[in-house]
C-alpha cells in the first residue's frame, strides 16, 4: 500500500503544480480554460485518492493525529506532497 501512496502523492503534487502554476495563468492571461478543464478532473481524483490512502496508511504506520493532520494539510499546499515524501515516507 505504501508504494501506491508514494506514487499517488507524487502525481497529486505534480498535477497540483501544473494546475496552479501553468493551467490557471494560461486561463486568465490567454482566456483559454482548456488546460484547467484537462487537468482539473485528474487532479481531483488524485486528491481524493491521496486523502483516502493517507488515512489508510496512517493506521499502518501508526502516525499520531498531528502527523496525519500535517500529511492531509500538505495536499493543499503547493509542493506539500513532496515534503511528505521526504519527511514521513522516506523513513518507511
């Protein structure tokens, strides 16, 4: 389950960065929403998968509630999932 969470965390982080720093500026600067539409659904699915897998993994890795809260909060902060990979999953 941990390898699946690592892959999901990486893909969620990449999709969020692409959506936030590439697709959204293109949408507003060029009046072209196609990239937001193209990246929005995959990012949403990855976000939900990240949250569910984080909760499942937290029980197996015996994370405290505060650690789980940090891992969940990282999903809404740009580059946050990469922080989680480095600080919480690398040890496993």
